[in-house]
């Protein structure tokens, strides 16, 4: 086995773990009934989604470097950058609304 293939597998494993945990956190926050603070669960869901996005970004960048900077991964990295920027813009709009 080549070291690049092993590195790719480790990066993908971490991506899957982070996305699974982030998805579980977001779904759990949104599925619970509102308690004493009804907007708290929505805020926690937004924070969990943001952290998931921000934790995945360096791993996608690392995968792009390890994979030899292929065009498809570059496009995915650009798409992920646009999504993270849109999320930050949405969060700032919610924060200052």
C-alpha cells in the first residue's frame, strides 16, 4: 500500500465520523421539543452545524493535498468554501437580526 492511500483512508474515516456526529447533534437538537428556552435548541443546532462544517474544512483541504491536487477535489474544496462562507453570512445575519 502506498502512504497516500493510507492517508486518504484516515482522512475519509475522520470525515465520516465528524459528519455523523454533527448530523446526530443537529437532528437531536431539532427533534427535541422546546423547553423553557425555545430558541436555545435552534441556536445549538446552528452551532453544531457550523462546527461540523469548520471541522470538515481542513480535512477536505488535506485530502486535496494528499490526492495530488486533482481538479475534482479542487472543485469540491471551492464548493465547501462557498458553503462555509454562506453559512457564516447566514449566521451573522441571524446574530444581528
